[in-house]
C-alpha cells in the first residue's frame, strides 16, 4: 500500500496537508477559511493537496466544541435574471425567520466541484442547499458521509442515497403543455428549445415533451431540437438557424421563459408573427411572461415557495428532526395568447 493510500484510509489532518504542500498550518487555515489573502499560486497548491489527500475539516469536532455557525449555505451554478432571484427571496426569508444567516456560492462555469467545498461546506455552514449543476454527485456524497445536512433543490438524490430533495412536476407539466398545443390547436411540428444537458429540470421537461408527442402518434424529429441553454441569446440563435435552414415547424416549446423570449425575437426578426405563423410557449411564468406581446403561454412554478420549503427542510435536518425525503410541488398551466388562444 502506498503512502497516499495509507493517508486516505485514515483521517487526514491539517498538519498532513501543510507538510505535503510545504507550507505552515496557518497558511492552510487561511486558504480554507479565506481569512487572509494568499497568492494564487499558493492557494492552488494547497487546494490541490487538500483534494489529493481528501482532507476536510472535522464537522464532529466543530460540533463538540459548540461552534455552530447559524449559517445556511446555498450552492448555485449561476444567478439568472428571473428564476433564481425569486428562489433566493424565499430561501432568505425562511432562514431569517429562523435566525439563520445565508451564505451563497455561485460555481459559475466550473462545475467540477474543485474549490467549491473550500468556500462553502462543513467549516462555515450548518447545512447546505444544493441546486442543479452546482456540485457533482461525488461531492454531495462526501458531504452526506460527513454528516453535513444537505437538501437538494430540483435535482434527485444520487443513486443509493436518501438525501432530501424538493422538486416540481416538470415531466407532467411539460406533457400537459404539449397536449394543449396538439389537441387544442392541432400543431404537429413542435420544435423544442432544450435546457442544459446536466440540468434535471431540463431533462424532465424534455421527457414530458417526448411523451406527449408519442401519445399523439407524432415521431420525435431530432432536427426540431436545439439547445437554448435557458438563455435568450442562445435560443434566439437556435431559432434563427432553424428558419435560415428552412426547417418547418408551427410551434416552439421553450424549456424556460428566457428561452421563449429569444424565440419570439427570432421569429419577429424573420418577419413572421407569433402566434399567427409560429406559436411559442415557455415554462416558469416569470414576471416578463405576462408583459410580452403577445403574452406568453407558460407553466407557473411556485418559485418562492420551493425555496422556502427547501430551507425549512434543511433547518429541520440541522435541528435533528426526521426529514421528508421527497417533496414535489404542483404547477399550473397558464394559457395566454402566444399559443394561439384568442379569448384570454
């Protein structure tokens, strides 16, 4: 057995990290707690050793010392203009009502998990809320094994684990929306602007889209799928490309309202009208959806309520209560004029 394997089989200490990185214990502490600046080269070296040795601050030791942080962590991959601000409002309100602070970490494009846990984890929170794409499964499993309370928001628990999660009826809601386009309006060529491939909401909405097509005897056409990435610009460009390539479609299902905004702008830029030439529907019922012209048919998601419920679930875990392992919120189909309905 190698020296490294021996270290991994026993509990690694901060002294081990300092020795391997060739720095002082206080330097390792500064990197972990971000309590004082260090050079980027030194920070990278220390983090590499921490990851290599699998070192994490001892949650149990902190608890025995009575060092509760009264802080909840929130791990996000990004903060978009519509969905996340409302979610954060619900989270922050529930945390404040229960005398907890809120610490937010935005992972950005780096979703490998490297460095995320050093900014937000056992050493500075009593528990964390984890959103899609913000943390890989291996890191969620590690946090769970270290007994840090974790609640997953809009993503399922890793296989084999029972980690509480709060989700919405994505699949059924998307299916009902496509059913409406087919059964009420007779659309058959329904294009799909997908979300990020690693995003559970996006995947479930695609499943619902495909299920509705299959139920109505409409084969899935891969040429009618493009990645809008939950972004208006990417969605605009995708629809623009379809139109330029002569792809035929009579409706667009955008995986979220931001994507729908991009789709509508591309249709109009091509000299076409919504819904007279091409219908457009979205998902989320963000604030902008009712003010678009025409107003957007979409699916209403109780965004603030989801954030609040996830936070209360996490606080229950922190306080040692028995968790509800899965809570799924219902949604509501909101019919407006962008789908072709004229009496709303």
